[in-house]
């Protein structure tokens, strides 16, 4: 039977290639995700190991609660204490502070910017991690070195000028060197300006303080011994680690933070592709089992047992799964490079050295692809065992499969159950990880339920979608429509693959449209300011910019909003800071308990919470919350009001900016709302703001409310484009499903096509029939997917307090058009194949 299985595969080489490609594409994104993230992890690990190789002990502030700002720096007196510790050979402070604004000499922005940071060069060479590839590290306060990736992206060379501004005013520097970091051209796409240490301290406002202290031990003193000696002489909020521990901690922070989120998101898209591929595999084996009914019956006549037939079909699935998974693993290397290029296009130039392929990647890719293929093969394989031996003697055996009476009720139960499980994850009290799992399981069950139910919908939908073809294209349109309803189960599964992709695209489009609408309404209804100042680089900016804006002629008042992190009962919680005297005049939110005067009364020891935070933690006005900050182990805050902020501007906790600066160490502003004086010329004041910020504080920019809304919507559109790009793999797999089904159905309908040609149908008409059939199938999948996506959007957005549902009708119409185009593309090969059938051979085909 093994030989029969292999011959069964090789006898249908096109089916083998298309189905194996579907498996490969599903596995490709899984393999590519692991290779991509493992390579980045290894690259960061190399960077951190290289950066700390000359450091025996490293001192750094606790950055667990840093928020938008860097953690509070280490005072210079700590360095003096460390130098006096027995066993210390040398110690040096360093600066690496995120923020600042970098411009070319003509004032234009740099290309390829991710985050910005300013670093101080080391005097002690053993601690230096930046290596010049051209020029030298800065030697004077007027020089700066930049990463090679930044230089390449912007055409910089040694001797060129660069404008930099952070806490200190803008200054023009001469580029003294082009550097790499541990052999890597780019540190996550960031632009890092390397200055002399005193200049870096001045520019970042770190005079008399450091972001880190590196220590070298005397001969005979181990890193562990020195760490033990240093720990008692430093403050509690300063962490002491060996150089290796520091490198491990930095790698872990990247791995368990950004990279884990990235890997999880990419694997979710890979799972979607594989899920769609399962539809294709199931449909392929279902069709081939139906077409090979007489073959299996003849094997039964010759003595083959049911279990041998079962093993034969499963063996085909196993071979297909292994071959497809292996191909997907190889393609994953190219996909990893593609993912890097994709994220670079969206502003995240992540570092990567040599490609890393872990054993886990190989095992998971092969195992997942093979198991999914075998599961998809099970139902057709069991169906093959039910072929009676007498079927071999029958002529004109129909491949039609009877549908179980229980199929429809079970489909309805599965669909409703899936939606219920999703609702439990969304509205229940489970932890975040458990809630996400429930939502995932519920979504899969819902998709399967709708897919199993869709054969009942094929007839009505084919009539609705195919009627225009029948009316305007005549007999070819009618034949195409009737072909789609001849085997509704087959059509449903083929359309079901596309349904998944369209449903997710619909969901993403509606969610993005709703997010835009919600934000737009919040700003229009909440903002009483005429302008909003924000960072040009997705972070925070110096409060000096806010103070300067307040002095611009025509400006009445400014209200700054800051963001920080805290811990309450061991769990992280965001904290907002406002200027109590001015912010309520410039931004309004609804209240559950309290009013704008409650915000004006904020001061030491008081906090306002959001309605959602109060409900989630059962906290009322008058209760006291003990908050852990970056500077204090315990900060008691009394709840004085509960705000109902539908715009999402406020974090769970809101305090006065004076409290945020003193007790949290947050000194920079995230947003500043600007109110103009009555009668002021809005355009003139805005122009003055633009000139001030461009000349003195280029890290910040002013926008009118309309511009602010447009900019935020642009960020949502950028994220949506990334989601579309990642969903493209699932769409491509579903198109292969349409191709595969049409190719197999052409083989099944060889005599029919030969007869149509014999009675006068031209090759062009044959191609039209196949093309229209593909379009109708694609549109059925698109209509079902769109309906499902709308239902999922309504369900999910109901769980988001204040979220405004919006249906992007033009986008959905475009999606239907694109589905039709996809059907045309999928029909190219099958239509060409059908039109080239020999008429006489087709009539003699059995």
C-alpha cells in the first residue's frame, strides 16, 4: 500500500505541487517568524555581550517603572563611592539617554529614523562599545559620531554637519566618525549620537549624573566578589550586576518584551495561513477521494482491507505534509529576510547578523505542518474506507457526497459556541493570557462552524452573485453558476479558505475605522485647545519647550500631559500627569464622580482614576491606593474622583505633574494642549509656534486639532497596512485553493468539457466559464467572510468602553472588487488547461 500511496501522489503531479505549496506557504511564515526573531535576539545578545565584555560589574537604575522617560539617573556621588570600594581597579559613568532631535545642516529631518538617543563616549577604552569604521570617536564638545546605518541612509560622511537638540538648546556638531555597535550597523533603527561624556551630560540634562556605571575589578578579584562588595554602598533603586548578568538582563528585556510580542503576533498570522491551508488540503483530498472511488473499490475487490485504504490515503497526507513542511522551512529563510525588509519599511530597522536556525524551528515547522496536513486528511481518508467493492463494477459513478443530517445543527452549535467562547474571553474576568486563548479558540470554532454551514448558503449566494453573469454573459455565465452549485460542499470549502482572510481584513478595516472615529470624536468633543504639541519621534520632549510655547504672543495658557509607569499590588499600571490649573480648561472628559474642579484640586496625596480602572479593581472615591514608583516603594494616594474618559487620553491613574516629577522622576511632556487668547489670529499664532519649535525645539511640533487627528489616523493607517501585508500570505494560500479546486474539477469534468466543445463551444468560451466560476466562488467567500468580519467587529468593539463602531463602506466595496480580481487571477492556469483539452480524447475519457 505504500507503493500505491506514492504512485497515487506521483500520478497527479500538478495536484501534488499545488497542495504541497499550500502546506509550504502555511509553514513558511512559522519558520520565517522563528528565524527572524531568533536572528534578532542573537544580534541583540551579541551587541550586549560585546558592550559589556570589558565590564566586570555594572550599575544601572531600575528601569522597570521608567514610563516614557528614561529611569532616574544615578547621582555622581555613587560613582565616587564605588571607586573607593576595595577591589575596584577603575570605574566610569556613562550616558545613554533616549530622546532628542536630529536634523541635517539645512534643518531637514533624517531618513530611516526609529528612536533617537544620545550616548557618551568612554575615556576608559575597555568600556567602549562603539567602534569607528571611518574617522574617530568625538574628542571635543563640537564633535559627534553616528551609526553606519544612519550615515548610509542619509548620505553622511565624516566632516558633515548635524544639528542636535535635547534638554539643552539646539547645537550644530561636526561628524567625526561613522561607528558600528558590536559589528552591527544599526541598533534597532535608532539614530544614536555619540558625544564626549561631558557634552552628552550637558545635552541630556544629566549634569552630575549617569545612566550607568561600569566597573573593572583588580587582578585576583572576581566579578561576583566585586558585585557583593559594591551592592551595600549604592541606593536601593540602583541595581548591581556582573557584566555577564547585565548582558543577560538586557537581552532578556528585549526578548521578553518587544520580541515576544512580535513573535506572538507573527505566529498568529502564520497560524491563520496554516488554518487557511487546512481548507485547501481537506478540499483537495475530498475531491481526489471522490474521483478515485472506482480505484479504491477495485483495491477492495482485490482484497485490500479498510484499514489498508485508510493507511494509503493517510500516507499520501503524511508524505505531502513532510515535503510541504520541508519546503516551507527552506522558504522561511527568505521570508525572514522579507520580514526584516518589511519592518524596515515601517521604520524598524532591526539588527541582524548571520541567520539563526534553531533546532526548535526545524522541529516545530516540520511537526506543525505535518500534523495539520494529517488532520485535514482524516475525514477524506475515512470516507475512502467506506467505498463498497461493488462500486468498481458501476458505470458513470457520481462523485457527489451526501451531507449528514446532523451537519447543519452541529455547524450552528459550533458557530454559536465559538461566538460564546469569544464573548467569554472579551467580557469575562479571566487574566489577559487566558482571555486571549479563549478568544483564539472561539474564533477558530466560529470560522469552522460558518465553514461547515456554508454549503447551505452556496445555492442562494451563487444565485445572487452569479445572476449578473448569467444575464449579461449568457450561457457561459449560466454554466459557471450551475457548476458552483453542483457540489456545494466543495465550493463552500474552497470559498471558506478565502472567507477567513476576507473576514480578518474586514475586521481590521472596521476596527481601524472605529479607532479613527473614536479618536476624532474624542478630540473634537474633548479638546478646547487650538493646538497640540507632541513629539516628532513617538516619545516625550523637554518641558523647556512647553515653557517656551507658553510665552509665544497670542498664547493664553498651556496644559501638559505626561505619562509614567507604576505598580499597584505588584501589577504595572499607567499613570498620567497633568497641570491641574490649566489642563481642565483645555481638555474636557465626562465624569462618573466629580467634575473639572476635581482635577484642579489635584495635589500631593490625591489621584483621579478612570471609570474602567475603578470597576476592574472595585475602587471608589475615598479609597487609598498604595503606588510603587521609580523613586518610592510606597506612595499612598487618595481617590478624589472617577473620570469617564472615552477618548483614552488618561491612564488608569492621574496625578498632578508636580507629583509625577518628584515621586516618579518623570520630567518630560508627552502632549501639550495650547489655548490661544481671545481675538488672537489663529494662523499667526500657529506660525509663531512652528517657528519657535523648529528653531529651538525640533524634537516637538505643533498641530491644530484637525492636523493632530489626521496624524493619529495616519499612524492607524500605517499599522493597518502592516496587518494587510501579513494577512497577504493567507490570501495567497486561499487563491491556491481556488486554483487547486478548479484544476481537479476540470479533470473530473473532462468528458463534459469535451462534449461542450463538440457541440460548438469555443476555447474562449471555455476559458470564460472557468473564469466566471472562479469569480463566483471568490465572491461567495468574500460575502460570507465580510458578514463574519462585521459580526466579529461588533462583538469585539462592544468590549471596548467608549469605542465608536464605524463601517468603512468604500473599503468593503473595494474588498469585493479585489476578491473578483483574485478569482480572475486564480482562474488563469485552470482556464488555460481546460481550453486546451483535446475534444476526441475528452469524449473517450472515463
